[in-house]
């Protein structure tokens, strides 16, 4: 019997209705499988079953989250919506930044693959988010990498972190994309479930925006880029939509084939090829091939178009022999794109691909029907309504229940924890805090990335936000920051999400950029746990309400569920990315204080005794409990307005937000980044511990030239923003003096701050 005769065709499926199918192994529930049969009026073919299983997976269909994600749209005002050129539901959000420029940006997860095979998991996470940006018509210009791992001293953390950092750097560096920001967080909850969230920024002219749809009967469907292989099969259903059992370092590593394999050099050429295709105006619609591969690209393009589609699957260029139609449809091989092109432009399309040595194959055409039909050697293996695959999957209203331990957790505040009371104890605490893994310098990681390639990087780690120049003629640029404190979200997910938003918003403003729009990556445990769904619902509402209050839209994002080992879930981690725009990058505000003697140090905002979920409680006492800091979004908006005005008028020489570690951390980092000493004095009669280590939100440390101090403080007073003079820049001292507490040599501080990660991971 020939291979062709073994294929499970639609006709064969109709004649064998009772044939057993492995739908459970593919992640489908009994009722989901029955619904597929009801839609088709028969059992699905093997190829159809593969398509539905990957497209109805949690990762692709958002079946547990979409009922809550609707709140983002419901909370978006017309004024906010007007700022977006493309929003939720597209490959990436797009905003108009002025002067005819548009910027697209997004953050996505590649968590489970990065635990199973750290290098390729991280590398293909970067590659995937870059292609999302390409699919909008933009040139990718920068990447960011929010990372979270288990305890820094755990042996498995070393394995995973080394691979992830190498994968992020290896792929991004080969693409020639600067890595301008991100996060590095260690917490026991991420042991076995590291978070690799990858973000990308792209730039284009407004008129170059492209959307993913297949319109125009007779238009051709062209697959271009790398060949299709066996790697990544089941990535979104086996890895991203399932909970780890805890044995992934042993027998669970059988999941390894589900991890994609990346080739950044192929992607680099693909980027340039796509950009030339866009310039020539010969693409009707375009879609990247990431999660769910051809299953996703064909069904989503057809579903978003105005007709159907016919695909000749046997035309797909392969790099493995003997692949079945189901395997070809499910493969998540990287560096592939799919375009819809008019017949008149096919030759031009092929010429451009040939110029860049990119494989391009016409594999289908848009039809006037309403079906997605896929044939394999002239036999029909798929005949489905495309919307039922791409957009009409299951919708679950999962049970929601406040965690049983939530009240006890919040009642167990940090008030009874032992605090330092003498100058010597405070001095020791400062050094211990700045050298703790979460607060220590991330230089060991960021030096493995190219932060300045292409010559448009303006700010990068350790700055509060990365900043990239978009227009070399005018100096227009954008800044982006990603943030989230999972401990705050565990104590109160609604407030925690708003604190993440507030910190990212503030970080963008400290550079002098005006916050404009938001993306997010919602990392949570199993949606089948009612307590996790309560956390998720609260976080979505908190973020949506916060964005509405700040007047900036959520343009899109990603949901990553099943981040838990057995019954142990990660801390709820809604990573928030804020994008801001700056008219001229030459007036950006640096993070480190400069060497201008006598610049005044001002603390903007109010300090309260707020230590619930703080880094101090975590580092010194291993404690999590109480209430997170209060969030005041009106204050955050006012603070941003003052910082942007101060930047525009040349009144601020440096700025650094206060977050993890409080004022002590901000002052130490400002001195070390700027390689300049300072003298700091705390308010008379205040508690030095509270002043130095509180993590109250809405605060920024600024350095102001003496000539501008009066003008700046009068502006703050007139606008109702609290400020306090807390110190002076002292370049000659070579030290940081905290009056009545301690004096630290800069070399001493640098050794503490920069020595931790090399000692752990070199």
C-alpha cells in the first residue's frame, strides 16, 4: 500500500465514523472532541484533529481567559482607542507616534520550552516575537527580555539561566537587534517554571501598516522562509497548555521534540526580504508562522478574510522525509511567513524572495467559498469552516474562588519582623540588600547582549527604561519598560497589577518620554484551579481599570497559563510593558547622577511605612504577607507630567524611580551608574529604616542643577507634587554618605552590587 493510500482523507473519515482517535493525547477534552464532530457532521480526519487540537489549545484559543480579557475592550474609551492603529486581536499593537511614524510592540511568553531546552526555548521565543512585529509591516528595532527563575543558588537555576541568557543573546545578537531592557527576578515559585517573556519594538511609516487577512478571490497564498520539519510539533498543546508534573529533568524530557529550533541568520534574511516586499506594495495580507504553524496561519488568514482558501499541502518544502499531513500542519518550525498576493504580483514576489535567497512556494489560493480546504496529493484531508478553527473555539467560564489562605496571608504583615536599629545595622543592611540577587547589578546578563548595534540605542540596562531613536532626522524616539512584582500580586492581584503598571509607566517617564500605550504578558498557574482564576480575573480588572484611569490603551498581549509544577503555582505575574514617545532623544534623562558638583538631590512623592511584599522582607526574613503598597494613579500621572516637563525644559540632570529596595537602592544605583559620589540626609526625626527601605509607590529621585532648583521646585509645588531636598551630588568625595547612618566608598558599593551574579553563575 502506498503512502498516499494510507492518508486519512475526508472521504475515509465519513466512511469510518467509529474509528478511535487519540484526541486526549493531543490535549482535547471529551466534550471538545464531540463538538468538533458536531461541527463537521463526522469524525475529523487526522489532519483536522491536529488543527483543532493546536488551535483550541489554551495557548492559541484563550479559552479560559477570553471571557475576562473582554474587559480590556470594555474599559477602553474612544479617546484611548484613537491612539491605536491596531490593537487586541492583531499580531501586535500599533500606535501613531507622530511625524508619520508608527511603532508596533508586544510581549509574549515562551516559558515551558525554556525550561525543557533553555537555549532553543529562549532563542525561538525571541524569534517568534520578532516575526509578530514583522507581520505588521515594521522593521524590528529592539528587543527586551523580562526573565524569572527559581532561587539564584539552586543548581537547576544555573542550568536554565545559562541557557536562556545565551539563547536570548545568541538569537538577538545574530539578528542585529539591540537588547535595551528587561528584568531578572529570582523566587522559589519559579523553580521548575521559569518565565521567558520576550518583547520587541518595531518601527514603520503609518502607511506601511499590514494586517493578517486573506481577501480577494483568486489571490495566491505563498509560504516563504525556512523549510518545514518535525521540530516544535505539539509546542502549544503539549508544552504551553499543560502543567509540568515535576519530572521534566528526567523522563519528562521526552517533551524535548516539542521545542522549536531556531536559525537567526535565516530570520535576518527573512526580515530584509519582508521589508522589500512591503516597500514594493505587493502583499495583500501576511501572517507569521509561530505557535500552531500552518494550522494557525491558514485558518487565521482565511477566517479574517472575505472568502475561503484552498491549500495544496504537499507543495510545502520539507526538511524531513515521510512527514504526514498532520505533522506538516502542526510543525512549529521557525523562520516562516505566509503572504497573500494578487496573481499579477506573484512573479515580483518570487523575484524578491530569490534575491534574498528565501525559499518561496505558492501553496494555495483564496476561494469564493467559506471553507478551508487542504489537499495532500489531490486527496482532501481538511475541509472545515475556518472560523471554527481560528476564532470559535471553546469558551470556558472557569470556577473562580478567592484563595483559602488569602485572608491569613494578608493578616500576616511584616510589622513584627525584626528591624535594624543602629547605624551599624543599617550599614550592614544596605550592603546586604544591594548585593541580593534581585537587587544586584544585572551586568553579568546584559553584557552577553549587544545593546548598541545599529547605532540607535539611546538608553539601555541599567537605565530605568530602554530608549531607541526611531527617526534620525528629527531625533524622535520611544522608550519601553516592563515590570511586575509577583509578591505584590500574590498579596493583592488587583493592586499588584496596578503597581506593575505604575512602575512601568513611571520608568518610562523618568527618561523624559510620555507614556503612550500598554502591552502585557499574563503569567499564571493552572486555569483549572479556581484560586488561580481569581488571581487572573483580579489582575485583568486591575490592569484595565488602571489603564483607563491613566488614559493609555492596552494594545494587546499574551496569556500563559499552567505555569506550575504539580499543584504549586508560580506567583501571579502579570508583566506590564509600557511604551512612551519622546520628541527628541537628545533631551532624555539619564539614570545615573552626573559629575556636576552641587546638583541637588530631590525626592518626589511621599514615603510611608509600606513593607508588605517588600524586598527587605523577602531577603532578610523570607517573609511574604501583609498588604502591598498603596497605588495612586493620579499621582503617577502628575509625576510623569512633571518629569516630562522637566526634561523638555532642561531642569533635570538625572532621574531614577524608587521601587524594589526603596531609596537606599535608588541612591546606590544612581551613584554607581553615574560613577559619582553624593551626600544624603534624611528628614529630621524620621525613622531611617523606613526612609531608606520603604517601597511606597509614586516616588522618583531626581538630580537638579542648582541653577534650576528654584524653578523646578516651584513647578512641583504649583502642581501639587510633594518634594523634599534630600542631598547633594559630591563628585570629589568618591563615596556615598548617608548622614547619621554610614559612609560607603563607591568601590565598596560596586563590589557588593556587581559581584553577586558573577559569583553565582560564572
